[in-house]
């Protein structure tokens, strides 16, 4: 799996976007989530996490300058927020229904679990009492937090109809993640989820970026 992160800043209105350059100080105007350029900062996850969610303001010298970290719900604050964007330079797998069911079967009901897809397309579970969700760039696609035995544990994993639907929702979220490069994509509602065949065809047709030279 070959990937890197760029840092994109998006204005509060969503009308303007910027990309952090290789000096990790200067920004250029960009289209949010556009392919990576050789002029851009290409970061690993640890460095991208330091930028993700930071509050930025306009700066005459550098284009933007970081102020602090207010969180994504500070909607009345003027400025822009930094987002880590994933750029893939190799093929992405199609997540496995069998692996999702195995992951669900191992979970203990009564614990508030978050089922998610990591950047490698594998299903993982996170105990939300012990591990943070916000800012966790390992989370490519996330479901809802669940603790009931109807949603996690061996009984839930054995429900073929429910897990088939959940898997289809996760595939739709995975496709959105690949197309946008954004992490923390929520799975869509069942009624908004395309058929399985259409999702598989779209995932097979998806192609990675060329690594900038």
C-alpha cells in the first residue's frame, strides 16, 4: 500500500481551498482534494495528524498561518481548517464481508464499539471508552457506535441479512473515501446505498494516482 497525505485547508464557507507546499510553511490555492503535485508536502500519518483539524487564518507572507486547534464544530469562527487528504499510489483492496463478520463476532456486547475500515481496507473495532475517534487518521470509513448484541458480537455476526446490508453500506463509504481522499467517511443510510454489483464495479474501475515526480 503506497500512500501519502497532503494537507488541504478549506474556508468556513467551503468556497476556497489551499494546499500546504513542500516547505510545510507556504500554501497555494487549490481545489480541495485535488491530486498531489511534486510541489506539495507529502506527509506520513504522524505528521499529517499534527496538522489535521488546525485552525488557520490568512497570512500575507505564507498564504495561511496556523492559529490553534478549535475542533470541527467551531462553525462561527472565521478562517479555515486543515484537513488531511489521503493520496493512494497503488491499488486499493475491496473490503471482505467474511472479515467484517469475523471482526463483529469477536466483539463483546455492552462495550461501545466503533466498527470502521482502516486505510488498508480492513475492518477494525475501536473501544470508544479507551481510544479517541476525532483526529484518528486510521479511520477511513466509520459506522455508528454500537453496544447492543443486535449490532455487535456473535449473534450480530450470524445475522446474514443485516451484515450483508452493513457491508454494502461500508463499501459505499469506502468508494467515497477512495474518490475524495477524505478520512472518517460515514456509511450512508441504507436507502442511499447503491446496489452491491454497482459498488463492486465502481471499486474495480477505481484507479490510484500517479506518484508526483
